[in-house]
């Protein structure tokens, strides 16, 4: 095995260096290995090994404790989430139905054509139709002065519509 490793190092060094430099690098590596064999590191004492093993065991216990706490807190969060979902899925209460009835007139609920029955909706739909017609006229290519006046008029109308719309919701 030693010869195989030696051949692999020689092959690798020859790829990066010319033969003379590769031989010098190999000699330095061998000298370093001989120094390490002569001056090997001392083995740690028995007490050091025992202390390291105790630290590793304590770290392992801490990881297990943290993992156990994480799993139990996730389970508790899941139980709370399911409880909240169950409470929300009970359906509307009578109070919610009463609020809906107070906000939206019964005539609108019973109607088949809400767009025709809601006057505000009819008004805004007509306004939007007029604005679309004016934009089509502008795109058709009238003169520049008429186009500028029409754009200004459209802006004023849009501001008025916006103000009227929000006043209706107050």
C-alpha cells in the first residue's frame, strides 16, 4: 500500500512540476513524514478522554431535549390550529345574518338582476361607458387641441366620479 501511495504522489507531482522540481517536492514531503514519525504527538491522558466523552454525551442529551421540546411545541401548535379552524368552520351565527340584512337591502337579495336594481351601479356603468366612448374618439385621431381638451375633461370627470363613489359609501 505504501508503494501505491508513493506512486500516486509521484504521478500527481509530475503533473504540476517538471521532473527536477517534482523530485525536490517529494524529498521535502518525505523529510516532513520522517520528522512526524520521530516527534509524534503524545496520547491524551485518560482524564482528558473521559472529559471529552462526558461533554459529547451532555451535548447529545441537550440535542435530544431540544428536539423533544420542538416536537411537543409543534404538536401543541397543530392542536391550537385545528381548534381555531373548527371554531371558524361552525358556520355563520344569527348575528352575522342580521348584519348582512342591515347592510344590503332585501330587494337586492331577491332580485335576479342586481346590476339593473342598484342605481349607483347603473350610474357608474353609464359613466364608464361615456368615458370609453370618449377614449375611442380620441384614439380615432382628432386634432391635437380637441384631444388635449378631451383628456382634461376626462380627468375632471374621473375625479368627480371618484368623489361621488366614496361619498356613497359614507
